[in-house]
C-alpha cells in the first residue's frame, strides 16, 4: 500500500516529467518564431535569450529527476515537441502571425510559471529540499519572461498596425 509520502513523490516526479516535456515544447515554439521575426528584433532577441534559459531549465529538471533516480519521459518530450512545432506552423500561415504568437507566448509563459509554482509546493510537501532552489530559479526566469511578454505586447501591436497600415510586411 502506498503511503502519503509515496503519493507526493509520484505526483512530483510526474510533474517534473511534464515540465521537462513542456520546456521541450517551448524550444520548438521559440525556434519556429525566431525564424519569422524580421521586423520585431526586440522579440527575437528576447526569445533567443530565453531559449538559452530554457536549455538551462531542462538541465535543472534533469538534475532533479536524476537525484530522485528518475529520467524524463521520451514519449512526453516527443509529443509536446511535435505539438509545439504544429502550433508554430499553424500560426506561420496567419496574416497576423506576430499577434497570435505574442498572445500565445503570454499565455504559455504564465502556464510555465504556474507549473513551477506547483512544483515548488510539491517539493516542499514532499521534503525534496534540494529541488526547491532550482525550481525557484526557473520560476524567476519564467516570471521575467511573463513580464517581458506583458510589457512588449503594446509595442508589438502598435508596430504591427503601423506596418500593416503602411503596406509593409506586418505578420512577422
């Protein structure tokens, strides 16, 4: 019979594996977007920086999983990477690609932040104290990206509207 501690551990590990897959999905989304940001250099620059952070976040998740004798789920990683590619491709055909991506990025970054908040609570409840600073560091990076998405949105919208009104390429 599983104990409460066993249940917390199981949920925590599943959450870590889900976060690992989520970060792989983020990489796929960012890669596709960066390719299409000729007129939105500030967004491309921040996405490139966050891409590097995301690789570090994956390393942190691997470290936590390894400390628990676990490894990421290759199936979850592949599935979410593919769904990230599909979402980015779908937006690529839109005449307002930058707007769709900006809104999706804001939502996605908030989802990631919520994921790490939940993982921190699970780590606290399960006594996985060595994981907490790593998760908190990632949470801070995600919250910084949320703030960027929030702050840049009006600029992106205005630039899109101006470019569209002047007959220029506005979508990306």
